[in-house]
C-alpha cells in the first residue's frame, strides 16, 4: 500500500508495502510498552496488534512504526514515544502508592 492514505482526517505518506507491514507485525509477539501478547484469538481483547507511529510525522515507513497493543495505542494517542513514556513515568510516580497498597 505505497502511496497516500487518508485515515482519521489526516493524510499519510505511506512508504512501505502492506506485505512489509504484515511482516513487521507477524514478527512482533508482544507490545513494546506493556508486554501484552498481541496474537490472542479473541478479537474483542484490547491486546490486538496495531501500528503506531513513533513520532508525529505524516510518513509511514518501517523506521517510524512499532506494532503495539490497541490499548497502549489508544493511550498514547498522538504523543511521541518520549512524551508517552514521560507521561507514564509521571503517572506511575504520582500514583505508585496505590499499587503498593493493593492486595
């Protein structure tokens, strides 16, 4: 699928084939962020694989994407990897006591 695609009201310049994207996806078993297994048989699970751009570029190429779970992709939204990790770290530090107090 090389060319330009329109999704979510944004135009992306796609610089890899669907075969290349599928190859990257099928060689990725776990989410980069939460380590959730991506290939469960239940399509309703939030762990299904999705493509994520590492930064806000409008270019989709193999060095700008990761395959992550749907839940992390929704949480990350349009943040860069660095922004997302910083946000997660901040939340974990602020609310870490809730995890420590849990049974």
